[in-house]
C-alpha cells in the first residue's frame, strides 16, 4: 500500500496550507493571486541562492560543521529575507489589509518552499515498498516551516510596512526577525555539528516555530493597538 | 489601471518558469532508481531441468512474498504466501523431506549457506579443513542436495549466504514469528522480492571436449603406429545451485592432475633423447554427470584405427581428499593379464609413496544406459581403461558431481600432488620399460618434480569457476584457458563441440538479486490517515475559531437549513 503512504505524507505536507487558506478570511478576500505571486518570488529567490551557493561555497568531503561555510550559507540565507521584502513591498496588491497581506505572502512562500524541497523526494521515495519514517518527519517539518514563514512575513510586514511602531518594540522585532531568518543555519548546525537525529530536529523546529509564532503574534497585536 | 499593466509582465514569465520546473521534476523522477530496499543480496536458484520430459528442481523463478522463519515450520499455519528463510546450519531435514514429499504449498524457500562456502571467500587454506562443524554442514548439504535435485518443486528455491544484513533480517523475522502472527499484508513485516523473468529452456546446450596430443619417438614407421596412452578427466560439474557448483574435488582435482601430468611429460618429450615410444593423449571431457556423454561423443569422433592403437586409458576422478587410499576401477576382470600388469605397476609406486591402491571390478551392462565411471565409455568401445578415484563405490546418477558441499576448503592439494606423482611415475615406468626397478623419475627437488604451486593456482581457479556444462558457452573463458594451457604443454590441441544428448533439458535463470523490503501494514496506513484527517480538521476548526469566531464555525454546519428557511 505504498501509494497510500504517499497520499498520507502528501496531505501531511500540503494539507495545512490548503486548510489555512480556506479556514481564515483569506479565501473570502480572494488573496490567491498574492499567494501565487509570493510563490513565484520564492522560486526566483531560490534560483539566485543556488547560483550564489554554487559560486561561493566549496563542497567539503566530510560531513562536519565548518563555521566559515555555515557563515557563508547564513549570509546567502539573507537573500531569502530580501526576497520576502520584495514580495511584501514591491508587488502591488489589491487593497487588502496588512493583516491579510502578510498571511497571503507567508502562505505562498511556505507552499512554494514545500513543493520545491519536498515534493520530488516524496514522489520518488514514498511510493517504494520500503517503509521509513522519513517522509512523515518531512511533513512535520513542512508544517513547522509554514508557521515560521508566517511569523517571518508578519515580522517583515511590521518592519517594512508599518510606519508608526512603538520605539521600545523595534529592537525586539528586529531580533526576532533575525532569529527566524537564521533558523535554517541553526538546524543545519544541530544536524551536523551536534549530530542530532531527525526526530529531535523536527521536534525542535516545531517547538521553536510555535514559540516564534506566539511572539510575533503578540508583537503584531501590540503594534496594532496604537493605531486603534 | 497601472496595477493591471504592471501585473501582466509578471504573469508572462510565470508559465515558462513553472513548465521548466515541472520538466525538471519529471527528469528527476525518471532518472532516480527506486532501489530503496533494506538489503539487496545475490541469490542463486535451484537447478531446473527435465530428464526425458519428467520435470525436476524448482519450476519458478520470480518471488514476491512475505518472509517467515523456521519457527513457523512447526505450526500448522498456511505458508502458501510465505517465503521461509532457513539457515543450513540449523536445518531440519525432516521438515524439508515432508514438505516436498507431501507437496505442502509454500511461497518459496531461501536456504542460507555459511559464509565460508561463499565463492568470494578468499581465506583459502592449504590443507583441508576437518573441523567437525564444517563436516556436519557438509553432510547436511550432501543430503539436502540429493533431496532437492530429485524432487519436482512448484515454488522458487534460492540459495544465499549468511552475511550480516541477511542475519539481522532473519533475527527480526524470528522475533516477529515468535508472537505467533504470520506476516501478511495486514500485519507488516519483511517482503522478499526477486524480479526474474520466466525461466526458458536452453536450446541445444553445447559440450566442449579438449584434447592434447604428445607424439612419441618415431621408429622407422610413422608415429601413427606407436601405441598411445590416454589420460582423461571430466571437467564439468552439476549441483543443486548451478551458479555455485565449483566442484573442487569432483572433477576439479582430476583436471588439475591431467594438466600437471601433461606439463611433466611435455618436459620429458621435448628432448628427443628422453621421448618415449608411446604417444600421449590428454583429454578434458565435458558431460560427465550425464552418463559421461561427452566422453562417448569424443571417442566416437576419433578414428577407429586410432582408437585401436590406444594401449590403455587412465581416467582421473576425485583424487583430492586427504585419505591415503585410492581405488582403481576396471571393467575387465582382474584376472586379465594386462590389468594385472598395470595394477602391479601402480601398486609398486604407491608403496613407495605411502599410498594404498585397491582394485575394484564392475561389470558393464551394455543395455543399461547408466555409465557410472568414465572408463566404462572406453570399455564399451573395447579400449582397456581404468579410473583412479578416492571413491570406492560407483556414484549414482547426479551424485558426487561437484555440488554445494564440494568446496576448495575440503580439498587437500598434497593428496593431489601425491596422486599426480603416482600416476605419472607408473606411466613413465611403463613407457620407458623400467617396471620393477626402483628409480624415481619425478623425484622431489628435481627439475621434474611435481609443482605444488602450479597445482594450487589451477585448483584455486577451478574452485572459483562454476562449470555446469549447459551454462558454459562455446567460447567460455575457462574452455579457452584449458585449451591454451594444453597448447603450452602439447603439440596438437583440438576442441570438439557437441550438443548434449536430448534426454537432459536445462532452464536458465541461475542467479538473481534478492530485494528485502520492510513493509508497514495496511492498518498502520489507515491509522495514519485517521490521525492526519483529525489533525487537519482540528487545525481547520482552530483557525476558523481564532480568525472568524466560533459563530462562523457553527454557521458552516447550519447553512443548508438556514437557506431552506429563507426560501420558505
């Protein structure tokens, strides 16, 4: 029953995106166009990152954690942030409130990330006779990634779209944005430097994503109070 | 307006980007090999053959069933969709005898041989290994082999080796079976898959006989009038697993002995002063297990007048075991003067070497197609012949033909050297007329000494080459190597290709790769689906409640009744 397993893992990986879209008011305001545009921006960002990685990074034979290489990877990871900035600010959207804009952009971003990184391994691997837990963990990782993308989009919209922010919260916003942006480097350090196994890493990702989501939700709500 | 114009170019390049991504994904999908099994091992199939239309051996090659272990064999469970993995070391032969005898349905059988029987095992030791555990395994294998090749088995039977991966899988399977549950689609477990096509008949299998000729010293006439002595051995094997039948002793030792004797006599015959007044004919025949079919065809192909010049022929069968006793098998009665003379010559040399040679007589029955010894094919054409072998009793059809248990570690190369010296010395004394004199022609530490490293290297080569005749092509590297070696030592070499007699038919597909998958049960998939479904529903409700409020969630379920109320 291997196609069954593929189906299970697929709904675990892509289901939450569809559920999020239909459950929240996003579907009522028809923000699908925004999400698709955000997905395209993600694709372009991924290509640019690939080119930079290929040019500047040298492949190490061993699986060890090289601080210099990881620093370089983190810097290239900031291209992600630049892409998100572009998606949030430069793409002209119909008049949707900021609240919904960042959700749509975050959703499109996370969906494109899941499709690009997880669809091919899922199709090739989960259909085989052999059973592994890897694809279920990959699905959980996709869920965590969705939450992280939404938080990053929220913080990004706070940073670049909201003009009047309480002064005390600005450094916290930037700090949280920094943490969320460097999350990939942190997970790769845990995987290679500390040698954590997949279940632990996925658990860590879920936990931190929920934490960061909560924090960014609080920040967003706090920033919204003065304008009310 | 401005917004619309700006959004069009962005849509314009969406489609090519998407299509290129999709084509990339398709390319990735087709290139990646779905080899995600826990283990992939080489396995070797039980031989499948017909004798006069009667089927024998395993009749199927493809395998796709769940794995079970010996624990299940004692129960009364239905094993028709299970493959039993049985290590030969702990094999219960009565179970195999019963399942074959009573035709119990079985999905398949995987028999695991100990690692030191593997052809890749290069820890070859000089002397034969006599540890009792190995001897026990050897005896079990001999009995198992005879049981399997004379039975008609309707399911696939494969032989594998006990390497680490397979051992861990077997331990897992045993643990699962101890709970009493059979591994099926609903309970999960291990699945063994061999993707092999339907076995096909091998059309006209060829047997190749190689002969080398050393002419003797011509007197006044031509060398054709000189008498000839033939030294023959059969080089092919037959066993339960044709891809593993290397036959180190049965026929491997004989071939090595013929090559060494050819080498020694070629040194003697290269110098006209030491050339004897006998021609020497060295023969490597095929078709040994099948009533020495190749020898018969080879002899028929020789000119009749030439056959009449053959004084006598010495056939070498298994001479590799480390006992000090050899037997000479003859079909002419022992009272015959010529046989007496030859036997006396052999006994004298044997005494000097510390060996014991006995004489055994077996009458040949022309009407019986069974040919137990190679010399009987010569005797049927009225050529005096004898077989030198360590076996005292004539083997039955397809018995002692170099099967699973006949491996390099059970062969003693010192015994082969001694037997070579025995035969060579006896022949040389007869050729040069030195019978009865105590002279050591092939003395140790002389230039004519028997070369143990030559024997060892050829024995190692033969012990790594399976040699079942129907599976050897016309230009098989082994046949070419034997031909080249004889060309080095003899003057004239001929290779004769014949077709194996029609009563034996063989089927191909002798070795494959076995994939072992660990599969999850259907219940697991259903539970996972249930869990995911509830997770998504919970997520949906949570998001609706937090973003739109609880009323909206309730209104989702109450919409149809409210519409009815409105229209009413």
